[in-house]
């Protein structure tokens, strides 16, 4: 079965808002996908115990996450939580290599 078509907007301001919301949704999705990709790079470097790559990936991820937060794509507390968790993982392998 084909999905039913949504009812067309009649009021011009509603049409404009729907158009703007769709643009934002697409833009936000791209940013969130980019953040997920950078996060995966950090986690992969941590699993491989590659300190240098992990720190570089963390720096790139931190910048992207905070930028998304400032643009309103994600909440600032969510951004801080993501960065904190990534930094904690990177610090754990950094300490392991220093102890060895």
C-alpha cells in the first residue's frame, strides 16, 4: 500500500513554516550524522589504543559537537555530556600508556 499524502497547507505562513522546518531537519540531520562519524573515529582509535589518533579525533569531535550546540542542533548539556564521555575514554588509554 502507498502511504497517504499529507493534507496540503492552506495558510501561507504554515506553508512557509513547513518549508523552513524541512530545510532545518535536513541540515540538522547532516550535522548529527557528522558528529556520529567523528565519535566513531574516537572510539575506534581508543579500541586500537592509538593515543595520537584518539587525541586528534577527540579534538575534531569536540569542535564539531560544540559548534552544533552553538547552532542549536543539539542542547548544550548533551554536547557537554558527549565530549565528557569521549574525553574520559581517551584519558583512560592515555593513562595506560603512561603507566606502562
